[in-house]
């Protein structure tokens, strides 16, 4: 029997005996991770500016492009057997990989804390609306601690336990049922024709909306190899990841646009959560709330794995530490506008993986047993830095073009030129 404990150094290649996850497992994992209240909230950001028709088109384009990129990067983890940050040593060198590791840890702590805040606020809303509860059930500290303990336990248990024993057996079916119910409820109660004909207010154009929509799958790029390294084959990793994440991201983000336009009062705090509860979707909202713990688990677990190239501690111990940290941060903060946080993630990691894809599949195509012991690779760092600069220049001066895909493509092309010049 294959052990499902998570004690595995990020720098150790996962042996064949532990590569037990197939296409169905990756579909379940990435569909689950693409479904969550944060995804619905992201759809709500697009609703006023784009309207329903353009909002759904924007989300579809962002979901397809982002999921394909995510799946391609996942095959690198399956191919090398290394964690995400350790695989970057192939591209950036031993010391160069420290930079994305630190940035990744920062974004994951932010994500983990954001997720806990959303879960807390949703639990408070549900208990107040359906139970009329006071006392400790109305205390945000109580729910913060409850969800903080839950996601920390999941993170310490590790990805194999989570995927095989929870998601594949019953979690994926509950999520599908919740999504179907939310969809049916919207179409049965909303005036779709009126919403479809109503344009957005123009506060957001297609390119800016695309950058927000694609930021969700891009935020998983620095994490996916942490799970893909347990995959049985590259085809299953690619297909399961691409289909699962694209389906869930488009579905839930699209519902976020739809429910916001149909039922939400933008003047209220937590307007979307109130709209969902007011539209009679308490049970599906509860299921998605429980699923949110899986997204937080992934953030905490991967923060621990990323830290493994900086400090030599067990992944379980690091997961415990990051779970406590995210819980403490969530204890002190309220849910605020996080659009800028999403765009900042895109500005850093989209150009990085443009460089990584060109370097891995065109210039080098090295496997894990040839992990680059170069201390620092200036060509990839320069291409990455230029890509980040291009992103912010485009966002500031030519927003109509969008920034994510141009920065990714131009960073990759610059890496192609620099890599070939060095090879000569």
C-alpha cells in the first residue's frame, strides 16, 4: 500500500511508487480548487463594468487561456517529479529560485488569509439569516478559529490524503450538485433577457476584465507542480487540470457576475454574499463554503512546500506554522477590495512562467536528475524582470491592450533570444 503521508522534501524527486494520481484525480482536484467564494467574488468585480454578456465572454476567454497555461506548467511537475519551487532551480539557478519562492510565500499567506476571511463572513451571514443565532455563533473570532483549525489539519495531512480520501470519494459530487443548484436557481428566478440586454457601465473594458479573470488560474502556476509531481503521466495531468479548472472557473465566476447583476445591492457590505443568501441558495452556499477550506488548504500546503527550499524543516511542521499565521492574520482583518491583489499576482507570475515555458520546452528540456546546480542564471532573471516591467507599462499606458498575455509572451521571446545568445 502506498503511504499517503505528506513528508516529502521539495528537492526530492517523487518516485514512481508515489505517483498515483490520474486524470480523474486531477479533474477532481482542480475543479474543486476553481470553485469557491473567492472565485464568485471575482466575478462580482466584473459585473458592473462589463454586464452579463461581455462579462461571460471575458471569463470564458480568461478561463480557457489560464487553464491551458496551468495545465502546461503542471506537466513540468509531472515530468521532473519536483515541487514547483525546486523545479524553478532548473530555470533560475539555486539562488535565483529563492526570489519566486519568497514572492510565492507572500502571495499564499495573502490568499490563505483572504480565504479564511471569506469563509468567516459567509458563516456569520448564514447563521444569522437561517438560524438567527447570537452568542458565540455570531462571534467572528469563533468562526475564524474553526476554519483555521480545519484547513491546517488538511494541510498537514497532505495532498494524497486530501485528493484520494476526500475529493474523489464524495467531495466532487457535492460540489457539482451545489453548482447545478446555483445555476438552476438563477435561471428560474432572474430575468435573463433583461440582464443580457443591459450593457455594463463602461468602468471596466474587456482587456482589464480579462487580466482579472486570468489572474485566478495564474495564481496557481507557482503551486501546481506541488501536486502534479504525484501524477502517473503527463496526459492525465494536462487533461484533468485543464478541463477541471476551466469548467469550475468559468462556471463559478460566471455565476458571480449573474447573481451580482440580478440580486445584489452594491451599496451593502458583502453584497454578493447577501444576494446569494437572499436568493434562497443557503444549502449550496454552505457546500461551497465548506469547499473553500480546500482552497485554503492548498495555499497553506504550498506555502510550506515553497518554504522547504529556504529552511530544512518537515512540510507538516511548516504547514502547521503557516496555518497558524494565516489564522492570526484573518483574525485581525476584514474583507476588502482585492482586485489590486489579483493584478499584482498576474504582474509577477505571468512573465515568470512565460520564461519558464520557453526555457524548459525549447531551450533546455532537462529532467529532474539533471537539476541545474547553477547558482544564478542572469538570462532568465533579466527576461523575467523585463516581463514584469512590460506588464506594468502596458497596464499604465495602454490598458486597452491588456497586460497579462503580452507580458508573458514578450518575456518568453526575450528569454528565447537571451538563451540562444548564451548558448552560442
